[in-house]
C-alpha cells in the first residue's frame, strides 16, 4: 500500500516536472518569437473624417543579435501602411541596441510619429530576481550601464522625424487630419512632470484650430498618470511597460504589471474612467523582453494596429 502511494506521488511529481519543462521550452524557445499584430478599431475622430491607421510600438528592448525581431518589425511599414506611429519607449535592451533598432524602424522613416522614454532608453537592463515583481513595482538600480540616449533621440527625432513628447506637447499633421499629443517621460522612474502639461496644452491649443483628436502618451501606465491624462482631455491614452505581465496564466491573465494599473488592464484595449470622463486606453504588451529574462508565456510579443474612425 505504502509502495503504491510512493509510486503515485513520484508519478505526480514527474508529471508536474514535465509540465514545467514543457512550459519553459515553449516560453523560451517558441512563443517569444511568435510576433503578432493586435488589431483594434476606435471611433474618436470627428464625423466625416478619413480613418487613421495608428501603429503602436512599445518595449522592443532591442539587442543587436535579435535579427528575427528586427526583420519582423521592418516589415510592418509595408504590410500595414500606418498613417501614424506612436512609440511608448524601452527601445533598447543592450548598449548596442540602436544598431538593431535602425534595421527595425528605418522603413517607418517619414511616417508621422511620436515617442516617449522608458528607463531602457537611458540605462541597459540588469539581472533581476523575477519573484521580486510580486512584491510590487521594481526598484531603481543605480549600477545599470548607461545608454546613449542622445544618439537614440537623434535617430527617432531627426532621422525618422518623430515628435519627442517627453514632458511636453505637440501636433502631428497627417494628410487628412491633425492630431495633438502630449506625453511624459518614464513615470516608473519618477521622470514625469505632469505639472508642465496644462500650460503647454493651453498655449498649443490657443494658437491653432482644434485638432481632430488628442492623444496622451506614457511609457508606464500608473493610475496617477492615467487620471491626469483623462483630466487633461486626452481622447485616447497609449502606454507600454507592463509586457502584458510577460508570463500570463491562461484563463486568468497577468500575474504582475510592474506598476499599479489593475491587472485586467495590463494588456490590450480597455477604458479608463476618471471624474466622469471615459477614454480608450491601449496598453501594449510590447515586442521584446529583457535579455536576462528571455521568456514570454501566454503573452505573445506584439504591436497594436489601431484604426481610428469617425464617431
């Protein structure tokens, strides 16, 4: 009888181990290469407006040897022909990440766009204990290798022609409509300055006719940021940072978000409500991962293609 119980226990342990090995093999060896385009449609432009295809990129965490990711990203421009690109940060995952980023993003050159910073636009990632994410948002590590942020910004702003929205505002002129936008630098690192935005927006909107829509752009979707953006009149908010949890439980969702956003909203299109206003919120699960945590499970690497239509 005892022998039978031991055999049953060993069989159960073996099954659990096999499932664990299978999940790790899938997450490390397969799913992190299953790049996908998550498509949405949001009606927020004035009646009669032509549709706008908005490509939302986030969290590439690019390393120079990641050629599959670079090739897939490079094909997005021709395949989906976006009218507007919004990049919500964490572009680099290695000190030579810009080398791979050029391959990935060059085909988007000349398409109107905007970007904000995440921490991995300033400092390279470092090894972390993944279990610490269950204790709350990750802490700042002051020993991280600094990145060449000036070179990155020069590429995004001067070469691609994208609007730098770090703690500022601006306008994007598309062939059919004008889009206003405001953004902040990484709230996860405390680099955001929400206090400057109301005055900048007031001056921008006083100088020109009303835009077709106003976008709020942030890397990390902390509640205080989402509330502030909603109060400032954003018609839609775009964010990244969460990696969608990076590892999700099928049927449950994200286990962590690395910020205080409700876990069900850590990936995809949802709505954010504050003081009676409700706005669409898109949180991209991102394209990459830290080079020290090369896994995605039940959370494919992604970009979002959001078709903005007339109301």
